[in-house]
C-alpha cells in the first residue's frame, strides 16, 4: 500500500516536473532580451536583407505562387503535414506584434511569441549561432522592409496527441540550438567566417548532416567523429557528403565550390533538386568573399575515419566501347538512346551546360536517390546572372523501372565511376516517394 502510494506520488511529481519544465525551460534557456533595435536604420535593414537571403527564409516561408514570406508552404513529416507561418509584419496574421525579444526567441531558440515551442522544421538549431547583431539586422529587415500580407496561418494535420507542442521543449533541451558559435581551432579568419555561414545562416547541416532517431542532426558543428556534413537524405534527395574526402568533395578545388555556391554550376556539375532551390534563393546572393569563405571552410574539413582525402582514380574504358558501338548491354543502349545526346558518349557533358556524369561525386555517391529522382522528375538549373542559358533535364518517368535501373547502373559503373547497382525496386520506390509529396512542395523543379 505504502509502495503504491509512493509510486503514485512519484508519478505525480514526475508529471508535475515534466509539465512544469515545459514552462520553465524556455524562460531559463531563452530569457527575453531587453535590447532596443533601431529598426528604421537603413544600414541595419540592408544588412538584414543580406542575412535573410543567406538564411533562405523565403524558401520555406513562401508557398508556390504565394506572396513572399506569407507562409503556407506545406512540409510533409512522418506524422502529418505542417505549414510554414506568415512572417510578414502584418499585425493580425503575421509577426507585426513581435518585438525584438519575441523575434530573437523564435529565430534562435524556436519559441513562439505565446511561449509554445516551434517544430524543428524551422532550422532554429542552426540559426542559434547567429550573432546578436545579425539577428537585430534580420529583425529590422522583417519589420521595416518586408511587405505586410494578411494571410492566416494554416493548422497542421498532425493528429492529437502528437500535435501537442509542449513536449517539444524536451527535444529542444536535448538537441536544439541554445549553443553559441565557436571558431574552429586553428581556423584562419576566412575559414572561421565560412564556418559561421555554413553552421548558421546557411543551415547546410539541416540537409547535409545525418539525422538521429529523434530527427535531430547528429552534429551541429565539426567534431572528432566527422559526422557534420557527412550526407543525409531528405525528400528523396541525397544531400551528399561535403567533407574533403573520397565520397565528398575531395576532387573539388576551393574555386569549384565557390562557383557552385554562387552560380549553381561549375565546369563539371550543376545544382539540381532542392540544391538548385538553395542556390537560386540563397547562396547566389552571398558576396564573393563569403562564397570563398564557405568554400575555404569546406575544403579544410578533414576526412572521417576510414576515408581518404583524395578523389577516386578514374580509368575510362567506356568511351572507346560506346564510340565503337561495342557495348550492347541494355544499360549502354539505354544510355546512348536517352542520355548521350546531352551528357555525351564520353560522359563529360559540356561545361556549364550539361553536367558531366563521369567522375561526378553525386553520380558515384553510395546513396543513389538523387540520381533516380532527377532521372524521373527532371530538373532545371538555378537561375543566376552568371549564365544566360538555363538548360534543363527532361523528366523521364515514362521509361519503365527496369530500363531506368539498367541505365543508372551503367552510369554508376562507367568511365571509371565505381558505385553499386540500382535495382528496379529502387526506381519504383522513388516513384512512390514523388507521388506522396504535397502538391505544392516540390523543389524538384525550380519555376
Ligand atoms: C527549412 C524551412 C524554414 C526556413 C529556412 C525558415 N523557416 Fe521559419 N519556420 C518554418 C516553419 C515550418 C515554421 C512553423 C513551425 C511551427 O509551426 O512550429 C517557422 C516558423 C517561424 C517563426 C514563428 C512565427 C510564428 O509566430 O508562428 C518565425 C518568426 C520564423 N519562422 C522566422 C524565420 C526567419 C527569420 C527565417 C530566416 C532567418 C526562417 N524563419 C527560415 C520553416 C522555416
Ligand atoms: C534544402 C536542403 C539543402 C540545403 C539547405 C543545402 N543543400 Fe547542398 N545539396 C542538397 C542536395 C539535395 C544536393 C544534391 C543535388 C546536387 O548535387 O545539386 C546538394 C548538393 C550540394 C553540393 C554538390 C555536391 C556534389 O558532390 O555535387 C554542394 C557543394 C552543396 N550542396 C553545398 C551546400 C552548402 C555550402 C550549403 C549551405 C550554404 C548547402 N549545400 C545547403 C540539399 C541542400
Ligand atoms: C536534353 C538534355 C538531357 C538529357 C537527354 C538528359 N539529361 Fe541529365 N541533365 C541535363 C541537364 C541540363 C542537367 C542539369 C539539371 C539541373 O541542374 O537541374 C542534367 C542533370 C543530370 C544529373 C545530375 C548531375 C549533376 O551533377 O547535375 C544526372 C545524374 C543526369 N542528368 C542523368 C541523366 C540520365 C541518366 C539521362 C538519360 C536517362 C539524362 N540525364 C538525360 C540534361 C539532359
């Protein structure tokens, strides 16, 4: 009896602590700042515009065809669809009533004005490292330069009880943000600046770092295990390893990376899928110095244990056979029929127009999802002022699963590429993934 009473008391205390913690934690972890921001300062507003672009706020907070920053973009999660919110300065439906303290808590700590925690679909775990000055500039930009739009937020389709927000506070305590930026050891000022952009505004890790069982990014900064930026899959796109290692960017020079970030292309490859979106809305607006800093930081990332710092050796025995019509395998024939017109028999494509498939780090990535999805759904390069022409990749969903699997297996094992085969089942699974996306959430094609 006494034991039972004790048990009941323990549970009751546990519940009290759990529920109470939900209310106390935000106050302890993210106290309201009392800073006056001169939101009318033109220099501060311009700085804020730059950081907003580097942070890609517009990508998530704008629905296709909708008004900028008015929210409503559908994002699918395993438990339901959530919608981004209206962050225009409209008083009733947007963040017009947010003061700087409210804004700072939302952006750096994921806490809404009413104290409720935000879903981690909003990358506050990355934005947590933004400096005070940068968040103040963002605030000035949003309240002074963004057009207010009256548009109600849409409720998520996540059912009760999973839709209760308070328990998310525990997630936030374990995994979320609340950390500050620390300069990587021994970093030059350029590398340090690059680290700040990659970890913070650029939130590159949100897509490129693997996630754990609680959907948390397994590393928010580079550490001994080298998990940061080691590759992850999101919405059927494989945002690949960006470390300076064999399966990463070992074959890329600092200039290759800077070109890719600024223009969405370099001599060998082009951004596609969700990365084309990132370049178009965000990274192309980085200053040359910041793009170079991002690149300097990435080339300085050490390989993970078990990886080497050099790109795989390429020995091309494929081109000669194709030129001689000597390979009659279904994959080779399919490649010649459906791909070679653009990507060429030698797999080299044409610089800045058709990406090379030979020695392409995406093509030879262990995870073939990006490859399968771009073949099924097609893609268009990011639009930037650097190139007049914006070539696109046709969607080839009309080809059957076996044909696509054969072609991709051929591509992944030709011209010196060495990657595992693609099975027809992988192609079928990707068709399912594409069909299951919310109608309005497909950065597969940049419009
Ligand atoms: C990857 C997508 C994504 C990006 C990038 C993003 N957000 Fe969000 N944001 C969201 C989602 C989704 C929500 C709603 C989350 C929820 O309801 O819990 C949200 C919520 C917010 C809120 C809370 C508003 C409210 O009252 O509901 C603010 C403020 C906000 N974002 C500002 C920003 C700013 C500023 C940036 C750029 C620095 C930004 N967001 C970038 C997805 C994003
Ligand atoms: C919304 C998700 C997302 C975000 C955020 C993102 N990426 Fe990507 N990235 C991808 C995907 C998906 C790919 C694979 C498609 C491709 O190669 O274009 C990719 C590819 C790349 C590649 C080409 C890799 C290769 O081997 O071809 C580079 C370089 C890159 N990203 C850099 C960055 C940097 C730097 C940032 C942060 C400033 C960033 N990405 C942020 C999704 C993202
Ligand atoms: C009409 C020309 C054309 C044809 C035909 C074509 N592609 Fe592409 N492909 C492109 C263009 C342009 C891109 C860049 C798309 C982007 O950046 O969004 C591309 C991108 C790709 C990529 C991503 C590589 C990278 O680094 O950007 C792969 C993989 C690919 N194509 C494979 C194929 C395969 C396999 C076939 C045949 C089944 C094929 N393509 C047929 C033009 C073509």
